[in-house]
C-alpha cells in the first residue's frame, strides 16, 4: 500500500498541475490544493488537516493566501510551500508540552510576523500607486503611505525588541548554566584525590593506599 501511495501521489499532483493549463483557474487551483492536502494527510495521518488550516487562519493568514498564489502562479512549487508550512506548524506544536511558555511566545511571534508581512505588502501597493506623484497631487495617498510606513516601523521595532529580550533571557540562562558548570569543575578539582581513590576502590575492591614492604 505504501508503495502504491508513493507512485500514486506524485502522479496525482502532476495531474492536478496539468489541470491548471487545461481548465479554468479556480477549478484547477482547487484540484491542486485537494491533491496537496491529501498527500499531507497520507504522509502525516496523525495530524488533523483542519487544525493546520485553523492555526494559519488565526496566526498567519497571509501564508495561506501566499500558498493560494503559489498554486495559481507556481503550481510545481506549491506542495513544497505547503510542506514548509506544515514543518513550522509541527515544530511549534511540539513546544506545547515540553515548553508551554515558549509555545505561547511562538504563537504571538507568528501573529506579529504575519502582521508585518501583510503591512509590508500594503506599503508596496500604496507606494506603487504614489510613484511619480507629488504630495500636492495625491495628498490622500501621501498620508496613507506615511501612516503605513510608520506602523510598519513600529511593528519592526516591536519585533526587534522582543527578539532582543528573548536572546537576553537565553544569554542569562546560558551564563547561569556556565556558572554552575564552573562550580562543579572547581569542586571536582578540589576533590581530585578522593574521586581517584573511590574509582580505584570500585574497580579493584582494594584500598588506594599502598606501602612498600
């Protein structure tokens, strides 16, 4: 069965990709997406597709739109893009049990980075409309562009500060760990003779001390 799947699924995706050239765009994109999700579902049966979709709808909706664009414009790369989305989702979900605090941080980070990407595209769109014009000619566009730039800068500042804070926390943790390792090293050096005697006794069953006859 696995061998049949390995043969069937790539063929299914190729057929879906060919539909992009043979049928209307909406229908062919839907066919490709169904094939891609089916491949993911068969490869990771323990993962609920609805949960992945809900995750991205809530925390990074722009990536779902980006995947739609891949399906329409670059269908041969669509499954790879979806695989990267799945890998990100699984990496974050693994944190839920082992590190709940980092899990929550990652969720907020995904939201923030999604907002940054969305706003960056909006800035590009408005900038293209304003290109070649003066503020006096298009005051509305001029102020809209300025406001969106300011908001994007604010979000970039926020992302940078949160990254710095996280790295500082990690540095503090590593420094504390290094301090503990140094302390253990010093204690071990101070107890060198006792440690060697104990190893000798465990290995031989004899005392370390020895006197010449």
